[in-house]
C-alpha cells in the first residue's frame, strides 16, 4: 500500500513532460487519431508540438504507421490495377 502512495507522490513531482500516460490516455489518443481528417491534423500537431514526451512519441509512431499503411495501400492499388 505504501508503494502505491509513494509512486503517486513521485509521479506528481515529475515535470509534465515526463509524467506517465494511462492506458485510457493512449486509447483515447488512438481513437482521436483514427478520425479521418481532424484526427490526422491532431496527430501531426501532437507529433511535433506536444509537451508530453510520451504522447509526442506515440503520435510520431502512429503517424509513421499511418504512412506505411497508406504506402502499402497505394502500392497494392497500383499492383492490382485499381488506379
């Protein structure tokens, strides 16, 4: 029980850039980034300008994954003659 209280105190002492993000935080950010146009704008904004290092890294990784999926979809489209 003391470890839980101690970790909460230590978490509050950390600067905002280094505070951990909860699982719900990651889930809600992924949900936000999956909205077609508005989510992509938020994803790019968070990848370059967010104060939290964890969210900035997550947004950058999600952006990279989105670009790979887009390139794969375009490659498959050209390969199968859909374009």
